[in-house]
């Protein structure tokens, strides 16, 4: 069967310049543009605690999960393929200088901070995968077909096969860091204002007013007297005597200044929304309770991590398996690590499942990391003692002559 080649319409060359850079050009240099006029780099954005906390929370949570290779049977049932040659690259060492944990963590960080997403190259040899290399930003370039959206990759301007590229793409083709540029820029501005307020005295405590103008020398003399008698902790509470015709006027904070802390708190919520992270996980505990804390933790797994896990499983499967292997193997992350409750609760749940014959004892032991035991594969209720039926005893009168006869 012959396949028709894809029709690629001709497109006019796009001209870009540094005199009036577009957001795409700015992203090449790691600059996050904002409409408010405050453009910050990715490194500056990471200095904002809420941003770095959200990125670390998502990337480290994904990398902390146990990664597995599963063999898919003809009936669709998945079984562990613990001896698959790809598994050590994800669990142990991706290459000679990067562990599996670091590789997955950094790949997710790239997808959260770079519009190009997380990109890595799979180095293959005759025996299969040799190593997985995550290059620094800008080394691997991605270009998309305007009609189909098919990506094309280059490493140092050298085309490479897309089958050898692990590409974790962010939604909308833009990273959360770029989509939250306004909120991050405002949070950065508020942080700088707060630092200047206390470091440089952006808001003076008061002002001295004079009825008549003074020369420069007189102003310096009065300032020296004021600083020597009023400035410093040792001079706190002292009484100052002002020259004739001089008055002191205290300068208070305006209503905008009084809302400074509230504005900063709101930016934490904005950043949490951009990364879809519960505010309590960014240590904004103002509205946290015992009841909603656990619920928000479950929402973090369902609505924040699950989409990234699904996308990462697909990206790893496309690049690490050959077309023949992809039909029979999948990559899975163990979500149970994030849903584990305390030991007492887990023991109660496992016992309930065994008693209802939903799982057998060995499956429950596997959840606790224990080895199977003999007879543990039987589905039985350990809370019910089932005695075997005793054989019928012979009647002692049977076979004896009837005394009445």
C-alpha cells in the first residue's frame, strides 16, 4: 500500500530582528517578557520563592516516583518487566554524570520553564540504548511544521531523527513560566520595592520643616545634629530640641503601602494558579485546615501531577522503545507513593480488602514492601475461621441385636 506524501505549503521566510524582538526571540535569551514593561530572565524568576517552590515541587515529586517498565499482554494486563534493558537508564544512571532521578527532574524543570519543553537525546548503538543526554538550553533546537505540527530537531545545527529525541512538551506550546510572566514580573517588582523600602529607606519616617530657607552648610549642620542624637537604637526615645522655626512632620504609610503584604500574598496565589499547585504546598497556610489539607494533596496528584506524568510516560515510550517494542511495552510511574496514608490507615485498608477477598494476602504484603509467603495467594477471609467438616461417626447401635427381640 502506498502512502501519499504530506503536502507542505510553501511559506514566506519570517524575518526577526533584535531591534524589535518578539517573545520568541526573547525566549532564546532566557528572557520572560511582560506587558507591564518588566521583563525578567528565567534565573531572576527562580529567585522568587513561590516560583522556585512550585517548580521544585512538581519536578521533584515526579522524579521521586518509582518508574517501571510494564509488558502488556494480549489481554491488556500489564506485568512488571524488571529485566528490560531500558529500565536502568531511568532508575540508576541516565549517563555517566546524571542519575535517573536528576534526569527526570531536570527534564520536567525544562518543560516548566522553557517554551521548547524538556528535550533529551537518546544515544543508540547496535546493542540498543547506550545513554540519555540532556543538553543545555539552546543546543537542541525544535522547529515545527506549520501545517501538521510535526517537530524537527537539530543538535548544534545537525539534524537528528525524532525517534531519538525525548520531548516533553508543555501545554499551549508555552511553559507555565512564560504564561505567568505578568504575575511573576509583579511579584518581582513587589519584592524589589520591599527590599528598597528597608535597605535604602524608600519611605522616610519624617521630615524637618523650616520657616525660612537655609544654606547648604546649615542644612548639613542640622542633619549632623539630628543623626547624632536620634539615629540608632541607642538613641531611641530621646527628646530632640529643634532650632527656632523648625517643625517635625511624621510621614505615615499610604493606603497602598498598607496593602503591600496583601499584594504580595495575592501574587503567591497567582503563581500557584499558573502552575496549578495548591497554595498550601507553597506554604501559604492562611486558609489551610486539617480537613482541606489532605484534599488539596489529592488534587495536587490528580490535577497537577497526573497530566505531566501521562505526557512524560508517552514521551519516554516514543523515544526509548523501538516500534516493535512499543507495541508490547509501556512506561509507568507508581502513583501509590504519593497516595500512601499513615501506617495505621494503610493497615486498616489492606485488611479490609483482604477480608472482602478483593486482594490476597501476598498482594497486600507487596503494598507494604514485604516478600510473599506460602499460601498467601489464596483469596480467603482471615477473620472467619472455617473448620473442615468432620466425617460422620458410625452409629454404635448399628449391627447389634435388638434387646427387645
